[in-house]
C-alpha cells in the first residue's frame, strides 16, 4: 500500500531528511569487535540503530514523514500499522510534533513494543496477524477518522528517512566494500541503496531476509513483487509478505545480492552481541550480521558495514533465545 502518485525518493530526499532529523534523531555509534573481525577475516563496522530513539532505525522515517504534514494533517493526526518498531517511532514522532496517533498492531506483538507505543501517547488497535488484513483495517480506520495513513516502509518520506542511517555510516567510515542490511518490506534497504549510490558507489549492498520469509530474494529473481504468506520466524520485524511498490524497483535496480539467515543463525548472532559486544539486539536487528556470517558472500579481507536495525525485544524472550 503506497501513494502511487508520489515520485520515488532520490538521494536528495535522503539528504533533506538528514537535515530535518538533525537534533531529533540520535547519530548512533559505530562499534567494532576484534573477535568478529577475526571470525570473519574482515573489518566489521556495526552501525547501532538499536541505540536510536525508540530503539530502532524506524524513528528516522517516521519523524521525517510527520514533519512534512500540513497543518490540517497534524490536526487530524496519523494512523499506522506495525508489529512494533514503526509503531513506537510514529507514536513518539507524533508526540514530538503534537498530533494524535493511532496504531494498528498484531495482538501477539512483543509486550514491550506495545507498552512503549502506548507510553508515547498513541492509541493501540489490535488484530490477528494470521487471520485479519492489517492494511484493510488501517484504511477503514483512517477513512473513518480523517487521519493520514503512514505505512511502515512503502512511502517516499519513510524510505528517505531510513536512508539517513546508511548516510551517517558512509560519512563516518568511508571506503566500505560491503554493507549488509536487514529486509522486511525493504524501506531500510531501499534508503540505504540510495545513500550508497550517491556516497559509496563502490560498496556492494546486500539485503538479508529470514530464511522463512525470503519474498524479496524471490522477487528480485522473478523480476516482479512476489507475495508470500506471513512467515513464521523469530525476526518479527521482518514478518512481511511482500516488498513495496516503491521499495522493490530501487532494490531491483541497485541491490548487489539478497541472502537469508535461519532463526538458529539469528540466535547465534544475538548471543554474540550480548556476550561479546554487550549490546541488546532484537532478532530482526541481527539479520545483517547473520547474513555476513552465513550468506555465502566472500567478504574476506573487506571493510564491511553491518546495519543493526533495532534492539526492541522482550527481555524474557531474549533470555529464552540465549538459554537454548
């Protein structure tokens, strides 16, 4: 679901988003790990969006979009659908910009994400992700309430905002050979690709999906958007059924590769982040690192960017993963 009349975003939009986000989004740190370097035989640079406001990169796209609302749109408010990170990002952005927000969330969304969304002041409407259509519910509610619907990835301002994370990484760590980015609906990957094309054309950008939900990989291979049933994976932020109408053409044109990681590999990455790097990362946030480790991409001797997308995971759930 997208604004099909909207022109696709460009790097100029990413640069404008960075200006809009200055002083609002955190410029997240880039961490190193000598152990990871030794294990992979490469130099790894971890861009820690798990330390972003609301705990994920999603704040970038949400704030960039809401900051461009008209006065009338602000008055009526914003409606979004999300498993959690986009929900929190929209909720906080709406609070910062003093507008009402309602979020359609799956009833089985992580409790911490749902609680945080409510804490930021948004109304939460729940649905069953396996039997109900969140987009249909969202369209109906937006129409009834006169609110502006902001989808989690398939929107030009959202994509441009997400691209600012990669923009910062390229500015801080020039001459990257590879950048690994997690993929759900493709907003972060599409934005990262626009940043790479402009700032680091030599950098090969690799999208990483859950093995159970490789619709993006299938789409690139098929040459058109492939839709799949909601995948069963611990990477709840990547339980999407298809890439977007705006994200797919960018990914098809610019992505160098699409690889996958299994849930077992994600748990291995989560354990590494917790034990060796002392950071909390959610399963979706570990996709990029797991893809670099297991995606059969030859990164030996290379300078490799790893985009850690988020850290919003219930601690009891994380403890179960780490205890297995």
